[in-house]
C-alpha cells in the first residue's frame, strides 16, 4: 500500500498538474484526492480556465489509474476573492456532471466559518479537521458505491515528494 503525496507548497495548477500526472503511473493510487486551484484564484491567474485544467488532471488520473477513485474538491472560501472562487467551483460542478468513471466532487466550500480559517485562505486546525471529515465522507460514499479497489502492488515503497513552488 502507498501513502504517496505530491504536494507543492504555494503552487498554481499548472505547476502541480505535470508533477501529478508523472506520479500516477509510479504510485498507482487507488484513491486520488485533488484540492488545487486556490493559489490561481487568489492571484487571479487564468481563473476562467482553472476548472478545465483540474478536470483534465482528473481525467488523466482516471486514464492512468482506471481503478482509482478520484475525489475532486471545490475550493475553500476566500472572502476577498469570492468571485474567483465561485468561477472555479461553478466550473468544477458543471464540468464534473456526466463524466464517466469513479469521479466525485467534494464540497469544501460550504459550511466553513471564520474559526475554520487560520487567515484569509488557509484552514485552521479546526478547518483541516473539517476538510478531513469531507474527504472521509467522500471515501465512504465511494465505498458504498462499490468503487474502492485494492491498491496496485508496488515493488518498492515510494517516497513522499514535497517542494516549494517557484514564484
């Protein structure tokens, strides 16, 4: 079993997509959690195409790992960028409709309050706990649908990859 993680601190969608797509055939996850796009929305970087780029990532994940469940998250609220967050989240909701395969949209936007946020964009401990609950709900939903498969066996245990984005 693998607990592989591709995390790029401060990265935008484009920086993460290529790294993640390269990681899929190496790690062959059975569950893929995608929460990405906040930096693009906050920095107003090609906001109108964020959802399409995230859906491309989800499609690549499902193509490379057809047995995997892909949970794609709506973005957390960021009050000073409500418009941009809404553009991304609405695009994800619309784009996820009718897609085949084991893809589920997880709503990380509704129900987050001030105490759930450490600052204007990052969750507090309470916020991270709430996010974990939402991911868990999504995984349980996938299990009830019979979507979960055993992880693909790996010959060696992969290492976690984490780096800071170039900005």
